[in-house]
C-alpha cells in the first residue's frame, strides 16, 4: 500500500474509518505524546506477530517519531504476510507540526 500523510491519517480518524493504528516507538516516546495507537516498539514487533495475526488482511497504518522505524516495521509486516500496511510519512513530528493537540 501507499504510504500516507498526516492529513490523510487525520481524515481517516475523523471519519472513524476501520483500520488498525500501530505505534512502533519506545514506551517513553509514547508516554510524552500519542494519538491512541497500539504501542508495540519496533524491537518487540517480531515477538508480537501472533498478537497481530488476525490483522493480516486489515488496513494497518504504522507510525513512529519521524517515519524511519515505521518504514522498517511496514517492510517487516509485509514480509510476514500483512497485505495492507502503510507508513505515516514524517511520523509524530509531522503530526505535531500540523496538529497541535493530541486526540
């Protein structure tokens, strides 16, 4: 799937679209600022595949701080059979630049 911008993600959230939002930052990063995603740090992702198995056909949006770790997470998930994964371009830095308050 194509990667998405923060504006596209905000629209999905506002429209209450059915997708899974995955945060691959570390706990201390998510504690400071988050938008309600399921937190599974990138290093823990290989151990969480069973937990995510029922999402293989569901749309998943992955985000991190800047978009680099989530790009790696997207690639990893796709290599493991997840078919509809997109990366949030610019991550939470771009989100905070565009939208000042968290959800």
